[in-house]
C-alpha cells in the first residue's frame, strides 16, 4: 500500500510531497485486521511481549503497551513478523488510560545494552512505531523496516517515532559486535517513510573518528518527515540523513525543528548533515526550523524562514543528560511562536512531547516542547534619541506594558556605530526582554577570535554627562534581560540585576572604546547583581561569540552581592581588565568581587586590574574559580596586574580542582605575573588545587607565594615533606623519566588528605616550590598520632639543573596547605630543602 499523500503548501506555486509513515496524533487510525495488544508492567513481561512479536501473523499488527516506569533491557534483538508498536505512558494495570510523556516511561540499557528491531516485510507494509518512551543509558537504538529484493520490487517499510527521547547512548561502549552498533541511532527504511515527530535526541556519543551520532538511512525512494523535533548535538557530531546511493530519488522534509549544539561545536559537517551518497540528488525542504550555523545538504535545498547564528540559540532551559533535562525554551528564545504559521495539510499534532497543548499563542513554537508564552514580539529602535517614539526608552516601556517577551533590535539605518546618549535613567526592565545589537544588522559581527575580541559592535549606550545616571540597564523580577552586541560607557553601574531577575549578558563591551567612541568605565561596577536566589545569571559563555570585554570600572568589573545565592550563576570566558585586543591593559578596580554563593567562574582572562583579580569577601562561599588565566595577555606575555590572582576571605570555595576530584587539567587556573602572588586564603575550607602558578611578583621572579595562608587560613593546614627521591633510570636529562618519592605528613589524626605534587624550574627565595607543572595526586591517611609516611610514583619532566618538586595537602574538609618545601631533583639521594612548617 502506498501511504504517500500530497498537499498544497501555502506559498504560491509550491507543491510539496508529504509522507507520513503511520497516523500521527491528531489523525484517527483505521481499525487494523486481527490487531492485538498486550500490557507490560515488568522487565520480564516486556521481554516476553517482544518475543511474542516474532510469532504474529504478518497481517496482525501487534502493540506492546508499557505502564509508566523504568524497564531494564540488555542486548536486545527483535525480528517482529507483523507491524509492531511499542507505546509508553499507561497508568493502570489493564493499560486503558494513558499520559503520553517520555519522562514517565523509560527503557534503560544498563550502560552497554542496545535495542535492534528489524522487520523485513509485513502485510500490507512493514512498520515499526515507538511512542512516548525515553531510551537511555546504553549503546544504540537501531530500527530497520522493509528489505531489498534482487529480482522483484523492494519490500516497503515505515518507521514512526513520536513523543520520544533518545539520550545517553554511547557507541564507543563494547562489545561492538554488530554493524548497527556503529552509531547511537540508526533508522533504516526501504521504500517507505521515516517520520519523527515531537521527539528529542540528545547526548549521543559516536565512536572516535565517526561523523554521525545519528543516521537516518533511506533506500529506494524512501522519505523522511521530521516535525517538532529538538536535536541536541555535541562534540562536533552531526545528525545525518543518508539518501539512496543507487539512483532512486528521496524526499526530505523538516518542519518546526531545532538542530543545535549547546557546546558551540561542529566538526567536518554541521549539526544537520544530508550526505552526498553519489545517487540522485534528494528533494530537500526545510520549513521554519533553526540551525546553529546553517546545515550541510544539496545546493537545491528549499528553505523557508530558517533561523541561524548564535543570536538564535533556542535557549533550552536545562539541556542536560538524564532525567532532569528540560528542552523547553526560555521566554526570550526566537523559537517561540515562530513555527510554520498554518497547520500542514490541515494537521498539527494537538500536543507536544509531554502532552501539553501544541499551540499557545498566535503560532506554534519550534522544537519538541511548546512554551507557555503567548507570543514573541519584536521591536525595532529607529533612532538614537533619549526618548520618544522609536527610541530605546520607548521600546522598553512598550515591552514592559505588554508583559510579554520582546526582542528589541536596531535599524541598520542608524549607522555603525550608533550612539544612544541618555540624559536620564531608562525604565527598569520588568518583562522578558532581549536587547540584540547583532540581529538584523549586517554591519554588526560576532567575535570569532578564540582568545581576544574582534566583534564589530554597532550599538553604543552611554550617558551624556559622566556619572549622572545610576544605572544604564536595570532588570527586576519578573523581568529578564538577554543583552548581546551592545557597548556601554559611563553610569554608576552599567548593568544592574536584582530581585530574582534572570540575566544573560554576552558578546558586549563595557568601558574602553568602540569605533572611535570613548566609553568611560562605570564609576562603580560594570555589572552588579543583587538579591537573586533563584534566577539565572550568565555573564559570557563558552563560545567566542558570547565573550564580553569588561574594562575601566572604578570599583569592580563584576560585583556579586552577598544576597546572590542562585545555583545558576556563571561567569565564563570574558576579558576582565584587558582591551578587546587581549593585550593592552584597561584595568578595573577589582576584576571581580564575589560576595555571592554558588557562582561558577571559568575560562576568563583576568589581568591588568588595580587590585586583586578576584576577591571573595567573608560573605562569599561555595564559589568555584577554575580554568581561568590570571596576569597574562592572550600572547602569554605579562600584564602589570596588582594584588593577588584570588584573595579568599570567605569559606567553602574552590580555587582550581575540588578536594575529592583527583585531577582534571581543565579545572586548574593558570596564574603568572601577579604582583602580590597567586592565592591568599584567610578563611577555612577553601580548596586550592591543581593550579599552575609561577613567575609571580612585580619583578616576575617568583619571589611571592603561589599559595599563602593567612593566620586563619584553612586552619594553617600543613604540607607534606619529601624525604627522598629514587630515579631507577637516572636523571631525566633529555627526556622524561620515572621516579618515586617517599614523604611524610604531620597533621590531624586518623584523617584523609589529598596530596598533590608539583614541579618547577627553581625554588622561591623562601625555599618553597612553584607549580609550573602538575605531576600527580594521591590520597594519604594519617594514623592515630596524625602521622603518615607514603611513597608515590611520578614521571619527571626533562631536567633543569635547578629543578625542584614540592607537595601540598588538602584535608577532607577542603583545607589546602601552602606550597611545600623544595626538594631538588639533583639531590635525589639527599634530604635537604625541608621546612619545619610542614614537618
């Protein structure tokens, strides 16, 4: 039976072939002859029903209904003899009532299992349907329908995926004994239709060297229809569609879907990759979908209202692996109400992936989850006036009155740069607003430099008279601000966030100069956050396009008040104290002041500031400072940087790696050329581990401590002392060589300590080591007297005559010691260079 149907697209003179594999939600399926079903509520019943599917008559469709819960499958291969449906979400023992949501019904493969279903033929057509299920934590899910016949027509087969999620599938897991284990997802159909509706694919891991984390494989004249899907790619992998290679022509249609890598990576090909199989060029049509930086496919692809570029990030609410994921979209997402404006062939599914109403507002959203927001409006600023119609002030006022999410953009006719000079404060933002200086302006360009900032910013907001306006942009709950592509100068505080508001600040510049326009630094803080306990604060981001430049603020580049305790606080990948070129110093008072709790600060370059790079006052706790660079420009050269890299007056903070983490190279900070030293700790339970720190001091001579404990710092945790070093293969001259140290630690009784080993080319004047290289880590336990002796194997780098090694210790309460005494490698048969502080 040919299940293909046709409909007239609303665009003029465009007839689009649409193929649906089986009736989708919203259609009423006709009664199937000899249809049968069974209700499963246990692993054993599910396995028995799968086996039963292999014994059905070929014209007797069979449905396995799953009660809500988690089912554990290992390696499972099924060859059903008739049309097979596996449907989740049933709530009673007789499987008569149902709530469709893949979060309530899960098939878990235990880390290495897989599911392979193959159906070569059935009457009238082979068919596999999966609906309302999460497939997770395994190796692969593969579906094959239809089959090749050498001397007759191929057997047709349909695949239908509805309201399902595929997550945490890793094809690198053993044993890889079957061809279908090559990709986490492989769906193959002969001559039929593969339809995927209201579904999520995320956190799929392809084997090294592979390109596709998911493959939709089309044979003969098979077709693909995707609708309302959220495809979350990662690690440079692609979601691939492979057309027939033998000459048959395929059809590919994608509606209202999102293909996006939240890590900002794509490899050889983009997240959607329609391969060139060498056969006939497929008919590809993409309708109202979102792609990170476009897609890879035939030049003849037809596109309708495609959204691309970082500014169209779907803003998934919590795109993580596991049950806590949320692929809904934020109120400032461009995916809101931007789907195809009319039902396709008079059809849209009436619900989204989790059974919420599909249409909320004037149009459907893109992706698997329909947001509750009524509409996404857009306002264009048409002049640079302080007030009046067409001004930025007017745009914010109108958005606040509507109470709905609004995107404010700027007319390209304003020029570049366009300077908005304010004579009075703008209204507080009290509704979800995006202010986007990049969108719809060809002259505005995102930063692409991996280290510095080469963005072209066209929108400048500054005060007409310096320090006469308290705040440039101020956002209060229930408002939210997504600010990008804007330069700001002057004001007491350039961006002020308070009262549990949400803010994302990216791709912008604060202070310095833009396009020849001078931008005075803030007279207090460039960015200040107060009273946020459950909002989301994001300053910067992982991709170069999200980097901010934060310069010349009198008090702090970034200030987080003690009333900020939201766990959703991140400061990532910014230049703090450096000009856009990443070389010249444009210092703030302090780079950052964190009175907050639970802020994650990573990948920033902090240099050229007039006080400490990051100061955590006494109120600051549970902040994590990791993966940052202090004191150096983007070329690796010193920048005059006053104070300490990190001054810690608070407690329970992590500087580098945590006490229990072992060692992760990307977690440590790189600290060099800081005037006063590396890390100064004046309170307890502050883990300082795995940082690389050297050449600190105003003379860049390593004369100041890399780690210093004040009188109350980490309870004056002592460091271990090296007693001897054995080098069984001799000195590491010309190449690295193995060695073993023996050492001892006097500290708390019956306690566990994480000991870290560091290597440097020379001792400090005080006889302490530096942390030029990290050599290893080991847990050490003391006895009832608080004493421990231990040995530890190492691989020593190429030897310098002045080379030394030293140790630190961190107790179970995250109290780290100072850098230990030097042990000179050349004295590997001696015991000099001890310091009684640690002994």
